[in-house]
C-alpha cells in the first residue's frame, strides 16, 4: 500500500495486514509506521483542528479551502513520481487506484501497459451536483462529467461500488470494462444474552457535510415529532461532536473502538441523508449487525430494493417520524437483516468481478503479486 501526504490517523499507526510505504512515512520495525519529519507539521495541524471547538474548526477549514466541502485533492507531482518509481521497482501485475484523484499516476511512463483498476466508490461530479443543489459550495469546482470520464478512462478497468453507478460509468466510458464490487458485509449477529434497548436509535457518521446536513435536518424536522415516545439516540463518530447543540435524549459517543456493542443494543438505525452518491456503507454496517434502518430515498441509492431488505423508506419528515415510532414498538428480528447481507453482499458477490479483472492475460492463473496504490 503506497501512501502520500499526511494520511495516518496520528504520528504513528500500526498496520497488521499490509506492507505500507510512502514518501512521507517511515517504517519502524515490521508493522509500525510513523510520519516522517517533513510531514509532521501538517499532521500536527490536522490533529490540532480536531481539538478545537467544532464550529471553529469548520470555519477554519472553509476559509482554507474556500468551500464547504472538498471532494478530493490530486497528489503533488513529486509524490506521483515517487509512486511511479516505486511501482516500476515492484513490478506488480496489477495496480489498484483509489478514486479518480489518484489517476495522475497512470500518466507516468512506468505505468504504461500495467493492468490498472480504479476503485470508484463514488461518482464525484454527481456528488458535487447534489451538494450544490442543497446550497453548498464544493472543491474542485471544475469537476464536470466530461472531466471525470477522462480521468476514469486512464485505467484498464473500473470497479463501481453499486450497480446503478456501474451503469452510469459505462455510459460515460463506453469502451471501458466496468464491473460492480460492492463493500462486503460479513454477518455480525448479536451474541446470546444481548437484548436491544427499547426506543434507542443509532446513527454512525463522520463529520462530513452530508452527515452534518442530515442530522441538522433530523433534529429540526423529525426529532420534535418523536417527543414523548421514550426515544433516545446515540451518534457514533465525529458527526455528533461536530454538532454544536444536541437536544435532550441524544448522546454524542464520538469515535469508538468497536461498533458492535452499540449496534447490538440499539432498537433501530436511522439514515436521514438528503444528498450524496456512492453506497452508504453505514447501512451495510447496520444490517450486518441485525438492525433495521429508517432511510430517506437518497440514502438507499444503489441498494437492492427487494421486499426482504432491512430498510424502511421514508420520503418526508412526517413519514420518517411515523416509521420510527411504529418500528421501535416491535423492532424486527436480526435474522432478516443478516440474511439480506449474506445474499447480496457476501464475499462472492463483492469480489467476483475484481477477481476476474485481476486475472493475468484474461486466463485463470491467479496473480502472484498485487501492487496497491492509496495516495
């Protein structure tokens, strides 16, 4: 795994499943990766932002980027050259590219003829349109459909995260192989003796703009309709701490080492997202832990909509509140949600397309070596 920039969660991070290298990291021992002195200042600045009051940190980020939301950033030419030289030395049979913002690497001469696959976990020009329609500004500002098609077209193939977006990418790049590689959702059923807490809702989310927008709408339009019904809410992740004021009955849990205890205790999950694209991984996390989720239509985009799905669609605040009140009275059993994940998001469904794309020369011989690029 090749990293550029200050990509670690802190000055040091332990990796147990991948060999990690990068121009701004150093390996200490077999598994410990540390930030190099050249990137330490930026790393400390990022950590400092997290310690500031949420409102002040948001204003500083907006001032710095001149936008409410940054979709992604292209690597520097120096980092791109470092990765190109490293790929040339490793001589991988395939390279996975993490999003269109890493595709400058594919223009380097060392990548000519290398089997390259873009992992497209979003269609960014559509996300930009959705956020702008909701009244937000985004960077980069010139990310059009045509430009995204050119960036995608640099690779040998594209892995889309969900079927609807695979179809859109095929229309954008009709000459390219496109396959679906959804996030796998391995079952994590509640252990024996664990019972759900009546009336408890749960939401998992970072402090990204779509999550913050969703919860602000939820608290202004839906939460007042739930008063007097014994309903509480746990918010897991940075989203809760980034919101300035939370109403009574809402707990900001912040980052937790393990989602399972929270998801196994909740009666119901919510996903009140109003904008976005890609696939909402939080919905798979809810389902694989046995939770049913009340969702808005934008949150459900790209999911299989079979009657047996663990999602209850609510298109307005009133309908959303009514669905929550009705569902918490008798939360569905976890078996149906877990069966949905097994059927649609098991390992075979998630990786069969990627395995075929990685086969050397289109044959059945499996790869002996794989280079992974995450800039």
